[in-house]
């Protein structure tokens, strides 16, 4: 069975809506007794980081004041105070010493990252929009809603490049396929690989030179690990963002999407934003009038506290320390089990691992997934990330022997899940 075709069957006037990746995994686990917070389940498929207290991090924000004005609608693009704070956040992290600086006019706020991206898809003009394979599952339906206006062009990245979009491949496809825009998660979900440094600078420069709108989904920007020949990775020094390489914040066709969901460990707040040239940002915000009506004033006020510089830096430093330790644990244990990597993760909290060298039947992602569920361990088969808008590609996915495993949960739960997978493979 092609997992991408598994769907909740529609009735009457409603279309068939497929489950997307983790949602399908959770639905299947629920059939076996899973519920959030169940102590005997290990969700190595989860797409959120642990959200509790973390060593070295500031205390979790637990209260927010509600003012009379908060009961009214807010601006579609977000409050001026938060937009200015986000602009200052980017300038502090990525634009120091640069002539061109972000302002509130370069920012629009949305109630979550998927919503910010959904707005962007709705704002794109008719044209050809590239995306990489594999990539974030939700892009499939985001594109699918606009196939009358957008022609999605999939670019299959190469295993030898760690499934990263190289500047050479990007430029080749932009020119050959006459792309108007390109959507890219960087750092990438599911591969755990971030394009950074000179390669990221080159992507931005190519987009600028060819006037190709580059939509960078940077929600894992602060997860950074450095190996450089070491046996185990160490925490990186800071975040990765295309903002580092923008020349003119008001002209370069670069849109940056981020928020509090991953790097600040507040997924339930549903707080996201887009940063870029004012005209592009305003177009995104205008779509909110028909899609969502604008973000909550209450959550925006709480976000101001989360982005206070000292607090933000303390949180993201603790994040890198804790998640780098879990990253090293998972990479080591998966290798011991016989799984292999095209490239070990240098970001996110995912391992994108091949099962082709495992003994049968575990070299089949669907079997691996089902047998792991029997042991109360959730994983995500790789074919979910083979983004295929409109199901126009009919060939079998090239990712049938790949799995995405998450080290998002607390370390003891990750260890328990890895123990169970090891026992599963040993017992056959």
C-alpha cells in the first residue's frame, strides 16, 4: 500500500483529505492505545521538541496579562510592537554591521508557521514553483490547493549530497525549468541537514541574480551541531538563516519563515512570522483577510517576553546543548542497529536514516513502522516526505527504505524507544 494514498474517506460535498505524515502515524498509534503523555509510548515520530523545563534554559513562560484591547481583532499583519521586536531580533542576530536593516515593515505575524506558509502559497502569482524532494510533508497539500494557479516542480536532491539542495542543482533547475519561486525548508525536515555558510550564501545570491523568490522555511534555525571530524558532534555557536546573506532587505526576493514552535519550544502558542521585502510581506498579510483574520493579540504579547534578547539567547543555547546530546545518542544507537546515513544531521531533531541494510523484513519502511508500533514506538516512513502535489507522479517513491526518527522527546524517552527498536531488530 502506498502510504501517501491513505486517507480519511470523504462523503457528500467534501473532498478526500489525506493524512500528512505524523498525523497518520498518530492515528495508527491511537488504534493501539496511544494518547499524548502516555508513559509507555515512545514517540520517535514527533514533530515538536520537548516543552518542559530544560537544563540551562530560563523558566517556562506561564502567564500573560490580557488587556481590554485584546478582546478585539488585531491587525492582519500583527501588532506594530511585535513586528518591530522581530525585526530587531533579526538585526541583532544576522545584520550587525550591515547597511540594510529590517524594520517592522519587513515583518508579518501569523498564528503558526503552517499558516504563514499557507498565506504565502495563496499570495504567489501564477507561475512555476520549485521544491526539493524529500521535504516537509505539509507542502504537498499547500501546493495542492493552488494547482489551478501554481505549477509545482519537484527537484529530487541527491543522496551523495546528503539530500541537501546544492547551489549548482538549484541554479540548474531555476534556469532549465524557468522557476518563478522556490520553497525550501532549511534546516530541512526530514533530513536534519542545514545548508549553511558559503552554500547558503550562494543560494541567496542565485535567487537575487535570477529574481527567483526564495521562500526559506527556517523553523529549526537554532538547532545547530558541528562535527568537523570529531567522533561526536558539539553544539553550534548560533543559528543559521538566509538573513545573513541578504544584501538589501527591501529588494532581495528572500522570504524567511520562523517562529516560536521549534527553537523556543512553544509549539502550542501557534506563533510564526515571515520576514522579507515589504511588498511581498504585505501581500502575504493581505491573504489573511480571507484565510484566518489575523493573529491573537494575547499570544503576541507573550511573544515579546520570549524574544527579549537575554532570555532568547539563554533558551536557544540550552536548546543546542540538550539536543546535541540527544542527537549524538540517536546517531550512535541507530548505527549500532545497522541503519545508515547519507549525511548525519547537523540541525533539527531528526535522523533521516536508511534501512536498506537491515535484515528482511525490516528493510521495508512500512514493515519497520508497523512492527515498531507493536512495541509502542512511533516512527515515520520516508515516503511521506516525497512531496507529490496532486499525486501527479505515479512511480514508486525512491524513499521506501528511509525512515525519519525524532529525538524531540525527553532523553529518557528517546533512550527507551531506541532500546525497543534494538530489541525488535535483534529478535527478528
